[in-house]
């Protein structure tokens, strides 16, 4: 059985992560869905805020990506 290949923990733009999590959706739908997931997950939101995350930033640090992968699973 083949092992699932995980996305590496590194810096990603929001659009890169949105497309990794929603590859079947168009860009705008993927972004909208990803933003909703982030907004609805209160614990993830709180942990991201502790890292200095702002909804206006365009990319995530490796630490923020690690948190996203922890709470949403690997894409």
C-alpha cells in the first residue's frame, strides 16, 4: 500500500494552501472555502493569532502552516 505523501511544512501563500485543500474548485471558490474554514475553527483562529497572524496577510509562516495542518489535517 502506498504511503500518503504529505505536503511539506514551509511558507505558503493563502492561495497555495486554498488550492492544496480544494484542488477541484476554481481559485475564488477555493479561497472562499479556505477562509471560511479558518474563520469557523475558533481554536485554530486563537492559535494563529498567538503567532501574529492577521486575516489581511497573504502568506503563512511555517509555524502557522504547522497549526493549519494540525487542525485541518494535511491537504
